[in-house]
């Protein structure tokens, strides 16, 4: 049965956050990416319809580099906002986007009743190593934020990105002969040891520039900060405290990416230059050939990391973060398992807790059925009669 289209106006992320803080409720939000196939889109829409029931405060959709998903991203946003009855946030990047294309995207967002934009510089287009602005385009996310504010005033709530380990561009190999690795002098931030034995980090000058730039994005109109993925809870906590010390008061949402399998984990953390704590790296390497055990360990690690982040407080005894932002990779299973373990958003809400537990049972049952269907399909292929069995060809008995 087709869902009724509601055409309701969205709620700004900052308003949703402030309401939850006032009510003493922790919360979560989700991120999706546009699938590559029509079947994938339909599957995602079905999942979105299920996940709206979990009451995420918003659901955001990524924007392909240079507008490669300029039709599909709004389509999924439209579905979230006007069919599934969710609250949607649309990503918008600067990559290959002259102001004319940005105008089209912003008008479309307003026409769809969206109230939230995640303003980003974006990654280089596929096959291009260095990022470069196009003619008539924007140099950085700050320029895009200023443009949105100039064109639409306070209509959109603007969310920005934050990098607890430094933006990948400023993370560099420490090649100074004067650097003392034991004392970390001169000081570097977010240090990680590379496979070749060298170290990588962010120098103090770049670290302060990063904080200055984040502050500039907020002062230009950004209201909420969502961070890059990470797996070192203490490093994230220290970064949030540094953000506050720098005079930035906007709410910070930790970007959480569940660990689904070894391959996807290595790809994403490699691309983002993510710091992997030694204990996590050692265990994942040990389990990389046992998908189920790795998945279980990853789920346990991420849930414990989330609980540490959620329980962290500032010097005044207030929570450092109001909730979690989950990079879902378009799957239900690992996300509902994480919510059930952390009990985020419903630790004092029995009705919501029952809903999440029931949804967990549903997802696990569907996942088990998928495994059974896959095995049955493989068995059918193996048992399928050959052309010789069907008498279409005579077997060769001699040469």
C-alpha cells in the first residue's frame, strides 16, 4: 500500500537538539547515501519507512561530488520528508558546483519543505587527487555557508563538519628531525603510527587554524557540528573540550560508523586517515578472516565507545554531547543493535524501549531469512541440471 504524502515542513536540527536538551533526552540521527541502482533505491526507501519509527531527530542524505546525485539526493530527501514523515537534512557540497547549481539545489530543498542543509566543501571528484574550485564556484564550506545565509537568511538550519583528528588535508607525516616522539616536542596533535614505522599528525599551527576555521563557520551561520568518524573516544572527548575552550558553543554530534566487516572498515578509515587504537587494530587483524566474530567484536567496541562519549561531561558537570549521529551505510541491523545496546533516547521511556526491542527482533529475523534464502539459491544453482543431464549434449568419452 502506498504511503500518504504529508508535505510537512521540516524542523531545524538546532531546534530539535534544544528541545531534547530541555527535556533531558539523548537522541540520535542517521545518514544515508544514494544507492547506485533503482532496486537499491527501493530497498533504501523501505528501510527508511521502518527506521522513521525509531524516532531519529533527522535523517540526512549525502550529495555526490559535483552533483552526481543531484536528482537522486533530492528524490530520497523528498521521500523522507514528505512520504515517510521524517525530518530530512540535505548535504550540499562545493565540488564542481558553480553558484547556479547551488541555487537550483537550494530552491529544490525549499520546495521539498526541507529546513536543514549540511554545508561541506566535499571531496575531489573520482579520479582527481587534489580538490579545486570551479569557475563561479566556492573555495570552501565557509563560502557556501555565507552564500546560503545571503540568499535565504534564517530559512535553513545549517550544519557543518568537524574533524576531531584534523582534516585529512592537514594530517601529514612528521618528518621534522627535531621532533621527540617520546615527549611529543614540538607538539603534534592526533598522532598515529603508520605501517612504514613513521608517524603522522597535525602540527600546532594547523591545529589552531582548524579550530579558527570551525569557529568562522559557526559565526557565519552554522548552528550544529557533526564530526568525521573516529574510533578513539578519549581523543574525541579531548577535541570537544578544545572546541569549547576555543569559544565554540554550538552542539557537537559525534559521527559514529559501526564496524560491519574488515574490508569496508579499512577502506573508510584509510580514506579518512582515521586513527585506529592499537587494541582495536590488533583484534580486527586477528578476526579479519572470521566475519561473524569480527562483526560481534566491532559491535561491542563501538557501543562501548558510544557509551563513553555519551557519559563524558564538562567542568560544569554537563554532558559534552547531546546525542549520536550514525553513519548507517544504508543498513538497519548494525544500527538497531547499537541503539539497543546504548539505550540512547529511551533509557527512561518504556514504550520506546519496547519498540526498539521489537524492531531488533524483526531485523534479526529478516537477516536470518536473507541468509537462508541465499543458501537456498546457492543450493539451487548447484543442483540445477546440466545440459548433459538434460540430454542436450552427448558426453565425450574418447578423444
